[in-house]
């Protein structure tokens, strides 16, 4: 039986970026407090959290202090050090959710894909590559282009390099600069994601969202996705299967491809039998995910509230859609880093159904995620109309002087 | 043109109770920070606010420090000292919203009623009383019962005493223990309220809510109210009129009576011509109000976000209803003060559409406001059904061991 008290339970979070900030915002109404560990003094989560420990994500002494001051540990970045978390948790008795072993599985994209494939979860063809010859062979087998990926450390498209021809393999490997893998380039109809939650003996999933990426950075999420019911059912089935493989409670962001029919030539050369409307797993994040920010206003409970509930072992909340919803990221549209000042937000503030989220980062940098806008539907608004309005709102603001 | 920056604007709030806490929760996504002034160390707003100044509400040195550290001052309790705020604002150049003169008008209920009546706003018959003879005369003129009210310092029904017969006048005056007024007892059909916002050259109002009080403490708010369209239009007109009288930007909680036809005997004795469905002003709070907590989930923007926008001079947000909504207060159901521990919250956490708000008070006391639950409608839910479920949720929890 859950009891609310003052002071309430405290969650220790490795990482204090925008995810930590929105986690703190969601925790406050429930009387739950956060202490975040982040190397940047006064990190985005700091103003809302109870306190910040200024330390590197893998600073074991810092993580020990975090564990000593909190009831449960979690993380909002994959850069958390799974071994340090495991040792600290064992020594302190403070549980970690999701389990550090899950972080270990996910951290190395090659290990992630192998684990998922071995569990029967549909993934695009992939292989480890160590040199240009390996990449050439992959192109022979999968057809060009292929996607070269850094096995660790990549995010927001960093470390993902499309290889169009064999001649590009050397340069691509050089830019990835470390252990790498190659994936067949998926001829997708749309990119979708499922924000799923693993609770204490229960799971939940939000409605499927459709994602628009540009330069491999998420720009927009549209809910509900334009997929057929059969496809969204299949996506949710895959998400449920993924949760079975993952160890530990929490929110998981599960990025998927909905495939389109492959062009005949490519089909012939690759030998693939990619069917229209198939679901292939792209990537998993063991934490709240950018493509789930829409849940704050668009769903009965947000992904952040769900993560709070899950890591504490509380009952999960309802995940139903409240209204068709679109979110657009506000990225740094600057050439060089500069003090963060987003101009022209009046239009966003004045638009009914629009909600502005500011992440509190001191500096705008090229394509850095600085905030987002969520637009929820009114009356009979279509997601197309919402998306059009959301894009207009995003176009109306700038970090440029 | 509004610009978002890091650090964003900081609001200094006199008072750090639950209203300050929910104000901080609403400010965070907009990059707006709060510093609160409150005499209770680690007050409810402290965990979410940037900082707390521990000082009495009327401690001028504390208010000076608050002004020095913030861009605009506001208050979440009427106990703020209007003269100190005026002096500090003048000396520091930090504006105060609403204006301290508004606080002065509202602080003394007799002054409040006179001001509103003189402006043509409909109020129940009232008069100043200094002794039992005055109360007797009021009973002769208005008919029994009458409501005896402390002119200052009363809230949550404290300082309001119904006087049933002339023989009760002495005791009632003694319990009020200070300057008092008497009001005709309004034979109301329902109590309603309008949460209205005065912005920079614009005003806004949320849909009319219906309030259920018990022992003069708000228990439930139901939106939309059961009133006719004509009555809700009239209520919003009165609210707009009230905003004209008030000086300074911010949210105002405007409590109204919707009258029912007075019984003939009372009518004859009092000479009133109270018509069915008339609107009479009960009380004004120059701040977010308990009867507006439903706006967090039930409206396009919350009363707290609106207060943040208003005091900063930003554009106001949309006030439309997202779905029929009911909020119920979680009051201390204890006989004696005890450590705050609310048992049995699982049912609330598990109910779709229910949102739990915990105020972070250390101690539960008899009838103290400890939190609230908001239930938003799904599909075709009626407010009657919502209210029934909300009451069940409230019944399922207890502060008793």
C-alpha cells in the first residue's frame, strides 16, 4: 500500500539535463524529490531538483554520495557507468532502476542488436565491422547505402554515418573513430516510437508516435502515428517483447521503423524480404525519450511521471491519449555557440493548445536541444493541421540575434 | 516581444505554501524561477523553488532581500504586508503584482465590500458592527440568520460565524474577537467561482466552477458548474467588472453566490428582492485560489501558469476547458496534529484521469489542506459521475494510523 509522506521518497538521478528537469517537474506534485548528479554546475535540472551533486557521470565517489542521499537510483543518460552503479548499489543497498545490466546491454549498439535479435525481436540486418573490407562486404550483402554506427557514445545522430558507396567506407570509419557496426539501410515508410513502461509486475505503453528526423536529430513527433491499426498493434507487441528482455523498472523509449515495400532492384541485390508495414527495431533508450515529451500534455500521465512511479515501484498511471498532439523541438539555430536567448516566443505563448518547455541551458549551440513546444488538438483538429501550426510556431522563434 | 533566456526571470513570492509550490511547478517549464519568503523552514514551495528566504511575511528586511534577488514581487497569502511591499518596491524599483493597494482593499473585508458595492458590483447587504446591539439591528433588517465575519485575518472559514438568533450575538462577537462586520445570509442555489486573470492590457477567465464547502472549508470544485448559461455569463461579467476595480496584474479568485428564490417570510422581513439566479459577490482572493486547482489538468493552461505570465507581463494563455473536471481537497482527517502520512493512495494512482497533488506539509492537522486530487473526464463522463468517483477516492485515503 503506497503512502505519501513529507519528506517523500527521493530519487537519485545520474544526469541533470532536460530529462532530469522534466522528471523533477513531474515528481514535485507527487511529493517526490530529486537529487541529480551532473558535471555542469547549475545544470538544467538543478533549479527544480532538491539538490545537485557536481560530479562526472562516472565519478564513483559522486554516485556513492548520490546513493547515500536517496532511496532509489536511476539515470537519464546512457553515459552513466554501469559498473560503478552496480558496485555502489550493492554496497549501499540503494536499488537502481532500470538495472545496470540493462544499461550494459543497451550501451553498446552491437550488443544491443545481438541481444534483441537472439530474443526474436525483429531488427534490420547488421554486423560488426573493423575495417573498410568489412563495410564493403556489408554493402555487397545488404545493398548500398548502409548505415555505419559507432557502437558506443553516439546520440542525436552523432556516430551514425550513412555510407553511400564502397569508396566512402574509409572516410566513414575515420569519422566514427572507434568500434563500429554496419546496419542495412531500412527503406522505411515512417519512423515511429513506443514509450513503454515496466512497473512492478505490470507494464504500460503510450499510443504510438510518428517521428520526423532531420540530420538524424528528432525534430517532430506526431500522435497518433499515421500507421494502420495492424501496424500500431504490431509496434506495441514488439515494445512489450522488448520490455521482457529489459531488466529493471522504468520508462523505455523504443524507436522502430515501419517498413515500406523495398524497390525491386534493391530487393534483388540484398535478398531481403522486407514487407510493407513490417516493424523493425531501431534503437532503445532505457529512460524517458525525446519522442515521448508530447505525453506531458497529450496523455493522461506523462512519461516522466511514469518513470517516477516505476522506479519507486508505485502503480503505473493511465497512458491514454487526451487529444491528438504534436511536439516540435526547439534546436539551436545558430552558427556558433552563444548565450541562450530565444526570441519571438509570444506567438507560442498566445496559441491555444500550445505549451512551451524551456530546458534552462545557458548556451545555444548548433542543433542543440534547447526546448520544445507541444501542441494539443482542439475540437476536430487533424494531426496535419497541428503539425502545420507547430511548424509555424517553431519558425517564428530564433536564437539568432 | 518576449524572449526566453537562461537564467530566466525570477519571481519573488511572499508566502511559500501550496500555492507557491504549484506556482513553482508551473513556472519551471517556462524557465521562470521562484524565490519564496516564508517563516517555516523548508516550506512546501522550497523543494521546487530556486531558494527560500526564511522570514515572517511582514519582515521588511526579508522582503527587501526578496526584491533584490528577483525581477518582480507577488504574494500567495493575504498576510503579506501591503505597506512594506509598497516601500520596498519604491526603494528597489522591483514591481509588485497585484498592486499592494489591491491587497489593502481586499485585506479588510468591510473595505472590500464597500469598495465593490460603490463600484456597482452586486454584494449581499452588509454593515459594520461593533457590539451586540449592531448585530441585533442587522438581524431585524436582514432577517436571521446573519453571517458575522472578522474584518481581517480570516481564511478557510476561520473568523466566519453564523448568528442564528439575537441571543447568540455576544458569543459570536467574542469568538471573532476583533473588528467585525455582518452580512445578510445568502439563500444560495450554489456557490460558484471564477478564476480570472488580469494581464498586460488583456483579461481572461476560466470556465465557472461550482464549489462545495463544509464547515466553511472548500471540499470540492466541479467544472463546468451546474448553472444555466445566463448565470455563468453573468458570473463572468461580474468577474470582468471585479478585474476593472483591482489594480495590478495577476490571478484573482472570485467567489460568488448564485441565489435561489428566497422564502417568502424571509423576503418579507428583510425587504430584499433576491431573484433566482442572481449573482452576488462573496469574496475575492488576489492570488491563485483553491477553487482553481482543477485548471492544472482541466484547462488549456493552469491558473498558476497564468499568474506567472501575468506578473511577468507575458501574453496570457488559453483558458478553455479540456474536459469536465472535478477536484477534491485532501484535508487532515486527524484529531490531533501528527506527522503527515497519507495512507491508501494506490487507488488514486491507479484511477485513469486522476491526478494526485501533495503539498509537502510536514504535519497533518485537523482539516488542514494537505493535497488535492483532480479527476478529468473521459469519453462521456458526467460531472455527477466524476464527483462520485472523486469522493470514493478521497474516502479511500486517510492520515489516521
